[in-house]
């Protein structure tokens, strides 16, 4: 075992080395593969509200607001509800990541959460981005992609973010009733393609995966009726699931997607299509390329991608087999394998390197990430945050990291942290001599720690 490989296991495959962690890594590959068992940390979030609880709270809030408006009182604003819930979720998420002994697991969680990106900027989805990560991503991290895919596409966060809750089949019973009622002012329900398009373009096949617009439309028709409980459902009693299939909104009939016919009725039709997409060769190539790009390099070796895709195809999307193919490949450990840290990577690795250091409240951490350009659960599009150096290495972005490094050093100052010792714990002897000398010559521990966090070496997962 080399010091470089131990550092790579914790810093590139993981989210940064914690004090004492590198000394305990005898076999980096075995250390990573040993993390591919367990509950992926889902149990650490068990006391937080479930998505069904958030749906209930929303329903109660809007009922209360309607009653107040009828009484002539000022209308309630939903903002405080969303902010409190988001800060609680982000605080726990950061605590788990900083304290975790399984950094590889935490990085996989973040990869999949970004692959299936939703944004809290869209109000209907705002309460459900963080719950989707802990309710869906973590429990399915070590299972089959088909199960993960289905769980994501039926989660209220994704259904609301990509508007499938408003998608109604043109010839469905609900649409036909609306047409019979008529009226010039009445807007007829219609088909929404958003979720179907992103399933094909982003979640499975990829933009060059061989699908056509007709496939998008057919998949959109197959998943009409996939939604969440509405106020009238709560009036009838407490729903037992945050997902609800509405047969009246579903477009009946057989569908054809990627030249395959699906005669299944109702909800089963969409499920059958997703199951086939999950094991499609184009899905294996698309997702494995993204995994290799995230863990190895912006332009990963084609041989590595193909080896991972082969493991996907032979195991029918069994994710641990794909992760093992990544870890066992020599290309993944080459000296040229390196990734520039996103703002979230930078913050987490700094907090882990400093041990018990913290920069304060979840709101303060959110504000810091926002200033660096990566507010949690707020990507600019369903494609998620970019995973290449050009997105995060501009002059202004680097200056903001210098400022963040100073804030992190200020927060850690009370813990009397030795910057040179911190560097040894984080890099295991792989730190360049220029940075090591600068740390030794720093005027104070606080200045030394700021230098470490702002150094070029600390910006890369190597």
C-alpha cells in the first residue's frame, strides 16, 4: 500500500480524510469495498419527518390559510415552514457527513442525489429534496438500479419537481369528464412530458441513447396518474403512502417505447418500462461514464467506463458490482486521476480535516455554499450541478474559496489545531513541499490553517 493510494481512498473516493483515518487504511481497495455493506447511514435520519409527514403539514397549512382568508385575516406565508424544514434537514445531513467513518458511502450518496437532481427553488418540491436523498438514495445505494430508479420516479420530490402530478392522459376518464363539462374558461387537463423526458435524457439512456420524441410521449402517457395525495385524499383519511396512482388520470392502452410494446394496464405499465430502461445497454454506458467522471477524472479512460458498463450489464444493474469494478480497476488509481472539488466537497473536506471544527448553524453553512455557487439542493436544472473543473475554477470562484478558508480557519481556531499536523492527517505525506513549507512558516495556527484550506493542493481530490 502507498501513501498516495490511502489518501486517494479517503479524499477522492471519499469526502476527505478525518484525523487518524489514513493511518487505519492498510488496503485501500479492501477498505472501500468493505463500505459497500450496511444501511448507508439511513438510520441516522430516522427521527426526521417522512415525506408523508411533510405532505400532511402542507395540507394542514393550506387549510388553515384558507380559513384565515375567509375570516378576513392576513394570509399565512409558507416561507417559514419551508425554511425551518430545510435547515433541519441540512443540519443533520452535514453532521452525518462530517462524522461518517464511511466517506465512500457519503460520496456515492451525493453522486446519486445529483444524478437524480431536484431543486428546492421550485416551491412544490421544496420540502422533498432532502427527504428523497435519505428515503430513496440511501436505502437503495447497495441494491439494483431498477429499484433505485423506480423509487426516485415515484417519490413526491421528483413527481412535483418535474410536474408529473399535473399530467393527465388526453383520453383518460378525467380528461373526458373535463371535456364534457366544457366551458370557455375551464382549462382542460393535459399531458406533461417533463418527467418522461428527463427519465430518458438524464436518468437512464442519456441524450445520445437512441430514443426519439415518440418514446418521450409514450413514456409520458404510461406514467399519467402517478402523483401524490391531494387535499381531498386527506379529507377521506390519512393516506398510507406519499405516492398515489390515480386510475382516472391514466391514459389507457398499449404503449410502444424503444420499439417494445407494453400492454400492461394502469400503474404496472410505467413500472415495466422503467424496469427495461434500467438494464438497457445505453443506460449502463451513460451512468457508468458519469460515475467514472465523478470518481476518476473529467475525461475518464474509456476502458474503465466499458469495464464498469460490462459489470452493469452482466449483473443487470447490481450497483455494488459496478462500484467494485470501479475500485478494482487500475485506471482508477493512476497518478493522473484527480478531481477538482465542488464547493460542497471543499467545505466537507475542510470540516473533516479539522476534526470537530464547525462554522456554526445550518443557515451559515448554507450561506457559505451559496456564496461559493453551490447552494444545497439548488441546481440550475434537472441535470444537476456540473462535475467538471471548468465550472468551479474561475477567478471569482477561487477568491471566494480563499474567503471561505479564512472563515473555516476562524471557526477552528478555538480548537488549537496544528495546521502542519492537520495536513499530515489529510494527505499522508503526499502534500507538496511548497505548501508544507508555507504551513511551517505561518505566523499563527489560524493563518496556517487558512493557508492549508486555500492552497492549490487542498482544492483537488487526488
